[in-house]
C-alpha cells in the first residue's frame, strides 16, 4: 500500500530536480551573457526555422553593435514607447501591468501587454511567442535574474541588439539598414520613433510600412522622447 506513495514522492523529487536544473541552466547563460554578447536567441532560432520552411537558404539579418554606436534618438524612442520607467523599476512596472489589464478587460481582448524592457528581453532570449501561465512565470524568473545580475545599460544594450524588427530582421543595426539604409548610430529622431513604433508588431509593419496607425504612433513617440531617461 505504501509503494504508490513512494513512487509519487520519487516522481515529485525528479520533477523538482528537473526544474532546478533548468533554472540553473538559465542562470548560467544569464551569467555568461553579462560579459559575452549573445550570438543568437530563442526567438531568432524560431524565426529562422520558419523562414527556412519556405527557403532552405534563408538567413537572418542581424549585426551586433556596442551600446555607444546606437543613436541616442533610438534609445529615447524605445524608452518612450516601451518602458518609460525602465531606469527606476526592478524589472516589473506594476502600474503599467494594472493599466494593461484594465484596458484589455474593457476591450474584451488583449490589446496591451504591460511588459517591461527586461521582461521582453527575457522572453526573446529564452522563450517562445506562445502565451501561457508557465511561460509568464518563467519570464518573471528570468527577468529577476537579469535585473539582479546585469546593469540597466547591459539589459538595454542586449535588448536593442536582439529584438525582432521585421521579417528575419533582428537588432537596431540590421533594422536601421533594412528600413533606412543607414547605420544605427545615424538614426534621426523621426526614424528612431518610427522604428520604436514597429516593435510590438514588427513583421506586420515590415509589410505595411506606411500604415496610418504607425504614423500616429510615431508622432506620439516623438512627443515623448525629450522626457525619456536612458541608461
């Protein structure tokens, strides 16, 4: 009669061991990437597989550039658009999350996320675009690791270099060259605001670069950029 209980205990211990090993694996990568620039991310791997289903020779457009070689205009635009409290919070903007929940409840569908730059980076580095409670919990755990071990500038530098900005386009340098034919260091305020406006739906805006909604978002971001604090 005791044997089933014993098996259950061993099963739970095994699952706990797997969970702890997974967290340590993630922590190891977070520690490494504190000093070493990531060569690829989970999001990049997913998009490359999708592209190669249609074209086996497809390659991603991505080029790492140091923080100093990214236009301050783009840095201000991203802060203004994605996470105005980035400098001050410890990974989570609870007020922003509450407002996003209220907005989604009012609309009856998901129209706002409330994720901070740190949360978005955690997702891009290790997770998938799929929505689930487990993924959100894992995203929160990785966010805490990033905030505890990296400086705000390092978080922002990696974020600007790895986020998706179009169909197979990742990072600020690739995005600046893809959309404007210039380096990320040369982006003017309006170009930077437009790129920031693309972040929530990069592949859609890659196909619809003159979408009226994007022009409206660009104008709003431009108006907020002067007050944006960057690390």
